[in-house]
C-alpha cells in the first residue's frame, strides 16, 4: 500500500469517522469549491450567510449583503502586522461578534453581529472536509504556493481547525515532526487560512499534538477523561478528539480557553493544556454543586506545580465563573 493511502486509511480516515460519530457533517472538498469566492478565500460563504441570518433574526434582509461583506473583511483581512495579531482580531470577532454600522430607522448606529451560538451548539453547522490522495483536495492559494491540508474543520463556514496527518511508518524521518513542520510551513505560505484558527493538529494517530498559531506543539494526555466518555481506544488521537471535539466542548474551548499576551518576542497566543482544561471545568462544576446542592462553602483546591500555567488557569477560571454565575465577586491572592 502506498504511503499516501496508509496515511489516509490509518490516520486521516479514523479522525474523520470519529468526528462524524460526534455529529459533524462530512463534505467532499470538490463540493465545497462553489461555496468559496476564490482559491484564496477560506470561508464557506453560503454557510456563513445562513448562520448570520439564523443567529441575528432582527437583521433586515436588505442589510444582509453589507453585513456579510463586513464579516468577511474582518475575518479574511484583519490588516494587522503579524499572524497572531490577525488571529486575535478574528478570534474576538468569533467570540464577541462583529460590530457593524447600520441605519435601521433610527440613524446610523453600531450593532453586534453574532457568528456562533455558544449556548446552543446544535444551532451551528459543524463540517469536516479533507484532501484525498490522488483525488480532490481543499486547496488554499497563498502568496506564492498553495497548501492542501489533510483535514479542515469548519463551524458556520469558518475554518477553526487545520489537521495534518502522517503515515506513522515513514522511514528515515520522524512522522510527527514532519506533520508539525508542514503546518508551520502552511502558516507562512497561506496565512489567511489561520486568521480564524483555534488550533492546529499534527497526528500520526498513536501520537497527536496540537498548537496555537505560531506556537509550540503540546500533547493532550487525558486518558482518564476519555474513559469517562466511554472511549475504548487509548491512542493519542482518539483521546484528544473524544475530549475536545464534542460540539459543546469545542465551542467552550474557543470561548473559554484562549488568551493573547504581548511578550518581548511579540504577541503570542496561549491555549489550554489538558490539566488546565480539566481543572477549570471541575472547579466550575464544584462551584455549582456548592451553590445549589451541598451549600457547605467548600469548593475544593487545585494543586499545580511550578511552570504548569497557574496564572492562565486562574484567568480562564475567573472568566468562566463570571459567565456562569452572572459576574460574582472573585478574590485573587498572590505571593508576588
């Protein structure tokens, strides 16, 4: 069997099949060509337009085209000096909505256009497509070269996740590192694909890593949570998908587990590791139980070690608590 077919049969196909089991729609990349404005465009315009109409019922039909143009401009052309800065603009557009100026009979005013329904995951369109060996592919034209990612995951026509799979039996090279390098090259060759990106995934199935744009790759090691979800396979890829890619979890990751920071090397994007993800979600769950069931005031303690990302855990926990408990009082104590 040629290595391209091994890659598809052993890694790419199981990834897609697991997403389909979670309720994602699969679409052949050939069928998506008509939904894009050009090979440089990364948005599936009809799906994005449908989501805008569905999630913003107050918007008059006559304003839809102007609003759609502004949303496309915000996501595909953020006009920032770096990829991460562009990603930040697009991220907040996805999470908070896009502000557009409209005259709805009361003069020009700004209105917020909602792009994703975070409270009702099933109210969104989840789609996965791929590039098939010696067949059709989802090609994105860059400045000089085009890229053809193995798997792309869209929500409401917006590409959130890019996946690169490799044949684990490649000889003479580390297949996982090859997948990671290829994703890094994609970000340079066709940066517009990564403006709205949540994270990228490099996988050989037994080993699976993920990273924010221009960030370091990390393993997701949460076999315990996967077992809780009833996943029998212990491969890194299957565990990662079972934890992060259920529709509710993916949208929650987008809204609750992303941060941007200005550092000496420039703007950087930070996303949760699995201990941070579990700690925050378990703490919120415990807070609900204390408030509504036990009512003993004992929420529990999170133990972290040096360098494990305690500050970000506290940040993401505070953000979720504010949203879940209607802006409660949060006390932060620090020793420095």
